[in-house]
């Protein structure tokens, strides 16, 4: 399979490294992956016979761009890992649409285009008989979206409930375990590299909201936007509230929830107290989890998956292998 990797930051570079580290497993699948392009925002590397991925850093040329890929049409699949832009979806929106229109499969980690126009992009994939895989957009290694697409096929998904953000989950656990206040717990998460220097998108609930919106639109066939959702974060939680919650034998979690009652779809992100019998009660630390209720397949809860750029890249490799195996994601 000949591929282009568009975006050579944390995830893109980890993906290229994985192709070497996981070579044995890739070979067992019977796929030969040949990387013809690696691009960043300033240019790229191109070799129609396959790039020597050991030494790309000094080989970027400014004339090699996404348009070169579209002009040459010499890859089967594009890995799109440019930054997420939730307002315009660009540059990923154009990359994904052009790749699909030109008969190339796309595997992406980029939430922007999927948030804004999954339906249109999926239609393009179907029309051009290629796959659009988005497994990395809703929790990276956690097989949340693909679990829903594959393992609830033919069932009516009635609700989606998720602890979808590892940073906020870590902060809440830290407050529970050590009795510290929110700002101390955030500081520790930043020192450990779990929270970003600017943690706003995580702690105010927007990362959870984005993932929930993708799950809702894709799995419940909706065309909702972030404006349709009530979103609250965790920044106002106090040590007293945490203590009271522990006293009730419960745990606070930032829960993204969608319910569909006879076509009335409601979405929210807010702190909830979960009791011990709730399937997401034990989703601790950086962990994530999602719970679906469906009819007639019943309840399905998926918990786990590692965090970070390498597991994110590994979830892209997983999608690529599943395309090779012949799974149909776009329908
Ligand atoms: N990091 C994670 O653990 C994780 C997990 C799940 C999903 N994601 C998603 O995966 C995507 C990539 O994340 P990341 O952490 O790798 O981001 P990143 O480190 O910021 O890397 C983004 C890369 O995209 C390149 N780029 C920007 N505009 C481009 C353009 N027009 N054409 C080609 N390349 C372009 C950048 O080039 P320059 O280097 O020249 O700026 C950079 O190499 C994001 O959408 C993110 O939301 C990340």
C-alpha cells in the first residue's frame, strides 16, 4: 500500500516511527506499506519508490505540497494528521475531500473536518468507493467510534455516555486521592505533561464535547453542531464537593452524554456523580471509556486504551490495517 503522511508533528512522526517498530506485525498482515510523501506546513519529502524514513528531517523541499500528491495520484491512502481547527476544519477539510475525490482512502486523527462535515465527507468516500477512517478522533486508542460502527451495526443506539478526556479525569482523581484543590491538581497534571500549558479546551469541556459530537453524528446519523450542546467544565469544583461525593460512595466524572428519545436528541457535557454500579465508575486516571445503550444488542461499555502520540499513531495504523483487511467503515 502506497501512502502519504500529511502532517509531521507529534502524531505524524510517531506514525512513521511505528512503521519501523511494528514491522513484524505489519508483515504478518501481509501488507507492504510504502511511504511516498511526508509533508509539514512548509514543504515535504517525495520519493515515488518509497522514502527512506530514517532520514527525512533534512530532506524537506518547499515545492512538495499536498497538490503534488493530487497531481501525481501515486498513493492509495492519505494519513491526515494536521492540527485540528474546529471553526473552519482547514487545512484538513480540503486535504480529506481532495484525497477522497481522487480515489484515495483517508485515515485521520483530525477532529475539525469530522466535526464540521462528517456526512459530506463520508458521502464522498462512498461515491468514490474508498474508506474514511476516523478511529483516532474520539479518544485515540479507545475503540469508541469503531466499536459503535462495527459492533453495534444494525442496532438502534439509544444513548452514548463517555468519560472521554484523560486530563480532566486525572485532575478529578488527584483531587479525590490527595484532597488538593483544583489548581494544585491542574499544576500536577501540567508538570507530568498530561495537561497542556493552555488547558482550556480540556478543563472547560470542549474536548469532551467535540468527541461526543462526532460519536453522536456518526453513530446516531445526526447533523448536530457544538452549539446544540450544553457544555460545562470542571474548573469550579471544590475540595468540599469532592469530599461530600466520596462520602456518598460516588466519584465525580466529566461525562459527555447524548440521549435519543423517539428522535429527540439531547447532548450535554457536565460533572456527574457516578455510583459504584455505574460502568464508567472505574474509569480512573488518564483512562477513558464510553458506554452505549442500544436496542436490541443491549449495553456495551468500552474502557481503556493508552494515551499519547504513539497510541494515537497506533490507532491510525489499526485503521489502515483494517482497511487492508477489507473492513467497510464508510456506508
Ligand atoms: N497528540 C495526540 O495525542 C492526538 C491524539 C488524538 C488526535 N490528535 C489529532 O491529531 C492531529 C495531529 O496532532 P499532533 O499532536 O501531531 O499535532 P502537531 O504536533 O501540531 O503537528 C501538526 C503537523 O501538521 C503540519 N501541518 C500544518 N499545516 C499543514 C499543511 N497545510 N500541510 C501539511 N502539513 C501541515 C505541521 O507542520 P509544521 O511542523 O510545519 O507546523 C505539523 O507537522 C491533530 O488534529 C490532533 O488534534 C492528536
